[in-house]
């Protein structure tokens, strides 16, 4: 998968060199390039922002550096897909006013060959850039949650990690992806490791017995209870209803 990230703080993306994502890059599973938006500003101060029309607080990111940066991303990235006619990335623009980023969206995006991310700063990017980009490539505005960050970089770190770990070969044990929270609408069951007793607290007896069916039933029950307690909003959907029905059948 090819990934391009455009930011005024390329160093913010340095953690993408670490851990499993860094290894995936070194193993050639991820081809990730970070671009400095200021390279596409042509004045002496490499200005990327200006005051908002209509007044108001803060600054707005100017359209011209963005169009040049995205043209560059498309031109440079297209050469990574030899033979393909007119390839373009799907452009992800993180923003608090976007569609909530979910595990399902991560899965959908993990199927794509090429994603580009535009990290906004200040009060955001001039609205015309969304229009301009939308005429050239698919654009998705995605929110990390109902709160406001200073910039898109932290959101991109989270999204890239959630997407990249779904690619074949990135996580050593692919089975660990199957039972995770948000895979089927339920949260994960509680997990324990050695010692069997710590600080006067014992690991639940059922996990020590080696009865796989009993363990599976206990874990399922825990998932339903935990979801009901912490995220009742997840329960009405189909997956949770099916999980409850399944539990009753046992
Ligand atoms: N004025 C904007 C608003 O109220 O919608 C907020 C701008 S915020 C200070 C600057 C940048 O941070 C945004 O352009 C976006 O890239 C990023 N950002 C902030 N909150 C975010 C969130 N919840 N999810 C994704 N990106 C976010």
C-alpha cells in the first residue's frame, strides 16, 4: 500500500518509523512518504496561511500550496503504479466535522492501494481545496472523535496505524485481529497473564482449567457484559443482538 502524508510538521509523523508500522515499511509492505506543505509555498517566509475572509479568530490554510502539494503527490505517486492508467489516491482529510473514523472505515481503506492524507492546522483548510480535490480524486473527511486537536497529524498517526495493522503481514499473528474490540460490534473480553495470583487477586478459575468450550462461553459472556456496561450504544445493532441470542442458545 502506498501512503502520502502532507503536513507543515513532517517530524510529527516520525513515530511511523517505529514498531510494527516501521517494520512494515522496512519490509516493503508500506510505501510511506511525508511531504512538507511549505515546500509548495513560494514566498520568502514559505507562508501557508492567511486571515479568514469575513473576519473571526485564527488563520486559514491557503489553497495554492495545497493544490500544488496534491498535484505533486499524484504525479510522484503515479509512477509507483506502472502500467495503471491515471491512478489517483483516495484523499483523507482529518477534521472534527468529518464522518467518525471507525474500524469498518479502517477495513475499507485497508483495501485501497493508495491513500493520501492532508493534515490541516490553524482553523483548517480553505474550503475550495475540498472542491478542487474532489474533482480529481475521491475525498473523505474523517474525524477521530468529538473533540478538537491542534492539527491533523495526530489523527493521521491513529488512522495509519489502524489501517496498516490490517494489511496482510503487518501483525505477526493475524488471529489476534479476529477477536478484537469492534470486530463484530462487541468489545474484547478481559485478558490475563502469569502469575495466576497477584496482589491477592486471582485470575478467573475458568481460564486455568483448559476447558476450551467453557473458556469460549465465559469470554463471550464477558464481551456482552462489558459492552453493555461501557458502550451500551453499541448494543442495539444487529451484531450485539445476534451475540445475545447466541448466548441464550448455549
Ligand atoms: N476550526 C476547526 C473546527 O472547528 O472544525 C478546527 C480546526 S483544528 C484546530 C485544526 C486541524 O486539526 C483540523 O483542520 C484537522 O486537521 C485537525 N483536527 C482537529 N480535531 C480533529 C478531530 N477530532 N479529528 C480529526 N482531525 C482533527
